[in-house]
């Protein structure tokens, strides 16, 4: 698998270089699909989605100068013939998965069938996560609860055996202080990576590398 799990997007040169390395080509020569689904389960999600696409909110993600950029809405996929969207996905260089609600994203990853495709798909396609889009690949996820899913629904896909806690010490998230995230990490049975918005986790065939121009901490329970 080829994963680039970011807190806030492609926020600095080191993370951008890591992305180019995983792609094996310049971003301008690579195609991408953006998955906005998780954003809809938070307040004002539709407006946030368009700002992420246009590049008017946060760090670059969709607006990196891709050769082509499309949208992949997971909630639509169960009602579509697989022949319509699976080949398109297989031909894409990067899958950009936005932030929002982990539980909502996980549910639609599973319902759409995309979750089952990921282990094979990510041998070629690079998975680029942002916040919840990153957390869902690990063993830990969160939810805002702004949906009608069963409470016992999965919050992550557990494809890699770590937990990821983004937005370390961010002013927008008062519960994300180092002390608070360490306390949370201590309740988990897997290693936790606490990362700020200038940090990402690069995973290549199971090998984990921290890419950072900011602050991060590995917490091992």
C-alpha cells in the first residue's frame, strides 16, 4: 500500500515531496479523485467541501495542480453499476480523501464497496488522507454523531496497526493539546502518532515514515 496520511493537507515542501515520491511522477502529470463524503456529516459540510475543492480553506489538497481532478461521492456508488466507476478508480493516480466524520466515512467506504477494493487498488494508486480521511485507515476513528448510523458502526477500517491523532495543539481544537491526546492514546492498545498540521505519516508497503516540518510524538502504550 501507498499512503500519505496528513493532518491538514499538503502543508509544506517536505509533505509535497513525499507525495511526488509516492506518485513516481510530478503532480502536474498525475490524475486525482477527491472523496468529500466525510465532510457532509459536520455542520456546514457542503460549503466546506466546495472551499476544499477551490483551495480557499486550509492547506493545498485538491488545488495542487493535478493533471485532472474528479469527484467520487461514495453515497452514490451503491446505486451505480460498478463498471461505471471501478475502472475510473483503477486508472487514477491519487485518491484524495477529505476530512469530517470518521464513522460516516467508514460506513460509506464499506457500503460502496470501496473498502474491499483498497488493498488491491493501493498497490498502484496513492491514498492521500486529510484528518478523518487519514484516521480511517488506522485502528482509531471519531464521530460527531451528526448522522443516523447505528452507534456500533465502525469508525475505522484498521488497514494499518496504528492510531493517528491529527491537529496536535491546533487553536481550533482545544481538546487536542499534547496532554489530552496522550491521555487518549493511553487508552488504546496500538502505537499512536500525534501529529500537527505540518506533519504527515507516509506508509509504503507497511513501512512507516514520519514526514514533518512541525511537531509530532509517537506514543507507545
